[in-house]
């Protein structure tokens, strides 16, 4: 058994609804590849991209963790091994999901996923964006003020990938390459201050 400090966690973020079947297949492939890389898949635990990535990982024999925004497990998808109800709503759940991951892959997405993108950036999580999946994943690169970065601090480089294999490979390679922000007892010293 691997000690938790040695395990690697890859977060998958993206649209919860209106996901075309071809994008569902991309997300399933991402989950499968995460499992095959020996990593744990972390999602928001719900539908859409979260469920597809969870399914791919689970069917490949991987461990799947879902961080749920509700007080109970009623919103959990059927492919989770561990469903953690936070009871804090979506915004706070997003922080927990991003922080539980060592590296993050974005597939499709809209405004909620953009929230997770900014959290990954400010909390020192490498971010890989799977282009060709639609939604914000196909638009993000065009509106970055500096290529690869959300702002002039260049906290974490955002990388844009064309295939699930490329996204997972880079997500694994980038684990531990970005210094984590310092945390205070009652306040956090994150990069967005």
C-alpha cells in the first residue's frame, strides 16, 4: 500500500451539463489514463465531465474521489469510490477540489470551471487545458493577458493540450513543480492577494 504522501492526485474540472458525446469520450479517456498512470482521480463528484472522467478511471481500476457541494451524497455519480459531501456550496467545493489535486486538467467548462481555473492558478496547481473539448477550454488561451498566464505574476503556467494522452502526461510530469502558497492560521497568503 502506498502512503498518502506518496500518492499523486489529478483533478479533472469541466462542464456538469450539456456535454456532447464526443467530449464525454474525451473525459472518459482522461480518467482512464489517470488511472493507468497510477494516480487518483479527483472531481467535483457530479455529472457531465466529472462523471465521465470518474467512469474512465473506475473502469480502468483507478481510485476516484468526488468532492460534493451538498450536505449529503445524493449528488454523487455512480463511479466514485469516495464521495465527500462538503455542505458548503459550489464555490467552496471548488477550492477543496482544486486543493485536493496535485495537478488539474480542464475539459470544456463555463463560468464554474473558470472559477476553478483561477483557484488552481492562485493555489499553485499546474493546469492543463484540453483544447478541442469546447466551452471555455477552447476560449481560455485567447483571452489570457500574457500567453500561458492569468496575470503578470506568472504564478503557474497554463498549458494547452490537444489530446487526453498529452494532458495526462503533462499533468503527472508537473506535479510538485510549482511552489505551494504559504498558509496562515486564520488567513491564507495565496497568490491572489
